[in-house]
């Protein structure tokens, strides 16, 4: 403990904070390092060695020719469109159906309520690989092969989403429901006009998780899609790595194109992670 300008400073506390920040900085470098190398590789010219040691993150000759060649070699615009359609519709339907399923489990009283919730949560322990065959047979019988619906419908409701939204609804005081019913509001008005605005952070969290999962989904589209015009970006990247086996510049450029929408989305919606669920209710 030392005193500077009549202020006591604990050297032990400062040293602990420095160690913590250094560890966090090290973890951040380890986590972000591969992405930086990926972007750097995608911007390097053909004459540069991408596997130099130590890694050279700043390209000697900055070029965007790799992105142009990738876009010209494969119909990445079509793949991007397919991914956007599948992902956006999946996110919207997942948030809607999970919210509708979570509302009665959190705000209503009915027989076997806890049993139903337990059964829903228990499905989280079943891996999708065990369900692929029956889901595939159902999709084929419904004629969903090589369609957007075939990629979207099996993923529009998740047990995690129901659990997340139920937990968000349980935090909201029940007095709000009672006050709304006294004012003449029905069930859907209570849900969409009172509760939904209060659980927007949880809905944004569910939307982000769903977006990342749907955007990077590879296994199910690979099974249900055989038409190349219906390929999503993960399937297109798989073809890219098979075509340019030794050209990591082009593979990196394609990976950056696929990763960019996820990063952009997170930059716009990260504010919803800050603040409590009841922030709006306290203000009201």
C-alpha cells in the first residue's frame, strides 16, 4: 500500500488486475489470430508464401483478385442468396414458434405443464444425427427435396429456444398480465404488446444463435439438396476447397465471404446483450 497525492493505492490489487488483463489479452490473441490470418491470406498475391514462419500478417502486395476469382469461378451470388433466404426465414420462424411455445409454459397453468416442459428439454440430449433418417424420409415423402422448405422446416423450433424464451417470460411479474386482462386485453395482446417488448434481449440472443447455426449448417443441406443451384454457402465452400486444394488464398477469400454476414449481424445486435430484461418495465 502506497500513498500518492493523499490517495492510497494497493499495489497487490493493481498487480492482480494487470495479470488478469494480460491473460485476457492472450486469450483474445489466440481466439482472433486465426481470423486475422484468414483475412491476411485472402488478400495476398499469388507470389507470396502464405505459410511463412513467423506468420506475415501484412501482405506484401495487397490484392482483391482472390475475391474476384472466387466470385467468377463459382456462382457465389446464388449461394449467398440461398443462404440468406434459408437463414432469415429460419430465424423469423424459430423466434416466433419458440415464443409461442414458451408463453403457455411460463405464464399459464394447465395439467402436465411441468411434464411437457421436461419432455421438451429432454430432446436437447438427442443429437440430430439420430433423427436424420426419419426426418429425411418425411421430407422426401412431402416432396421437399431441393427446396427452401426442405432446408427450413426441420429447424424452425428448438428446445433451446423454448427454454430460453420460457426463462425470459418467468422473470416478468405476473401482475402485468393481470393488469392487462383487467383492461380488456386478450392472450395474444398480452403476449405481443406487453411481454414481447420486455424480452427483446432474449429474443435477440435466440435470433443470433439461430442465425449462426442456420448460416453455418452443412450436414442437413448436404443431405436434402442435390441441385447445385440450391446450394448454400457452406456447400459452396466445400466445392471450393475441393477445386482449389492447394490454393489457400482462394479458399480463404471464400471463407471470409461466408463469415462476413455473421460478423456484421453481431455488430448490429450486440447492444441487446447489454441491460436487463426488465429495463423497459422499470422505466414504465
